[in-house]
C-alpha cells in the first residue's frame, strides 16, 4: 500500500476558498483529501503526519515562460544542464515548468526542440515555448536582430513538428507578414499562439485575438505603451476575455500600479505570473549568455551588455508569490490562481495539477506566515521537506 502523508493544521487554499486549520492527505503520488479535518477519518498503512500549524499549503506553481536557472540555459545547455535548471526552480516551488527558447537559427531551434521534447516525454517538462524568432525587430528586447524572421506558417509548423507533440506555445509579432495565418495554424494544431515582442496596433491585436491568439507574452514589456489615442496591444489584450496575460512580478519589469491595472481589468482568472527567468535565476550576479547575446546580471537585474535592454529575469515563483501578497497586497487566493490554477488550465493540465483536489497530482508548496517557502512536494515526493528545516 502506498505511503500516506497527512499535512495538518495549515491554512489550505482550495478552489472554494481558504480553510483554516485544514489538512491535505497524500497517498503515493496523489492527493486523496483536502479541507477541514474529518472527525473519525483515518488512513491505513504507513502514515506520516506533518504539523504545519502557522503555515500555508498552496498548489505547486506552474511556470509558462522560463529560459533557465541555476546557471543553466534551456536554450543552449546539455540535457544535464536543463535538468539542473528544472531542479533549481523546483526548489523554489515550481512543480510544473514549460521550457522557453530564445531566437536562434532555425536549424538550431529544430535540434533544440528535439532535445527538450525528450525531457517532456519523460515528464520533466510540461512542454516547449518558442519565444522567437517570429518577433518584431522594433520590440526585440534581448533577441538577436539578425536572426529574426517573419512568421511564415511553414516555418512555424517546422518548429511545432520538431517538438513531437510537446510544443505548448509560440510567441509571435502577429502584425508581421504571415502572422495571422500562423496564429490560425497554431490554433488548428492545439498550440497556444501568444502575442508578444510586437509593434502591433490595437486593431491588429484585435485581429490576432479573433484569429485565435490567447496569451499576452509578458504584458506591458516588449510592446507599445498604452496611449489615449493609440491604445495599442495592451488595451486589446486586457479587455478580451479570451486572453490570459503573463506578468513578471519581480519589481523590475512592472511598476506595482501596472500590475494592479492588469488584475483590475483582466480579473484574477486571466492572469498568469511567470518568471521569464534566465540562467542566473537561483545562481547569482555575473556575465551570462542569452542565446548569442551577452548579459550582465547586477543586483539580480539582467541586462544586455550591449544596449542595456532588460534580458529576462532572475525571478523564482516563490518570490513572485511573496511579493504579490506582501508588497502588492493581492489576496492569497488570487495569487494562487495566477501561479497555479490559471496556467494549468491554459496548458490543458488542470485535470491533474493547479489545485489541491482529490485525484490530482500531489504537487504543493508550504509557506510560512510571512509567505517564505518552507516546503515543496512534487508527485508525492518532498523536494524541500518542511520537517527537515
């Protein structure tokens, strides 16, 4: 019989709300119960009870957009490097991760997709996100301009096919030639079309959403600012119920007022916190490469050596959670939705992950009263054991 773990006494965040003095019961790799204590209930077999009084238990975090961590790049590292990067983020509560690439030569990206697809097949990754090369040179950010190209549907399909069923998302500047046709193709293939690194107008963005785009890649960043005469893509992406907006809540990419604006207009059911992390996440300051471009990380902020553009982040999702509650003042339940339920639903994985419900994978995070990470469980195994601190 599978071993049983009972997490007792915590504030447990469920889809229906927060339960004080709650408990979560895990058998093997699955959650079998969650909520208030059930008088007279008992579990058979080996039972370990963990007293989490004064703590929170929330679902494991789901990161849609992540380029690496722990000194390892998902775009250029070996298999062992990628696994190390995944492990780094698991130590910070990310139990489900989509690996993001950056702009590169098409043949290189095809080869990279094959490597990452193998890790997705093994269950180490939830899939692949191609950020570039189909983006605007006007809003390239930390992408190599000479490697950018228009989103030819045939080339988009080439990348998707190279992922062997594990392509989850492609970021496009949908105003470029072939953009709308590529969005339609991605929708037909069941791959998320994301609007990002774009110079689109409001009207062009509306057309992209109508064609099937459903995600805003790191909203506000790498796109025209909101204007009162030229509302641009931000307005179109915020106002449409079909769109989930990514936000990087690291205190660098967004002013707190911009984050509040997004939550107010999109609502907590349409926000997904992401890291957009690069190698330096969980590693430290220094010089790195993001694709072919050199990056300097100083005081935790990553910028291109040439030009000074922000180059991803060093964020981990436990820090995004803590900041959202303690600095931004968001309700815990809204933050849980943005870090777990919403991205899980977007990926089509909400039957297995994203909430603490019976039958789902035992992916969860334990936080203390100050929302600092104390424990991480993935599929019933402790990655960070709260009883060992």
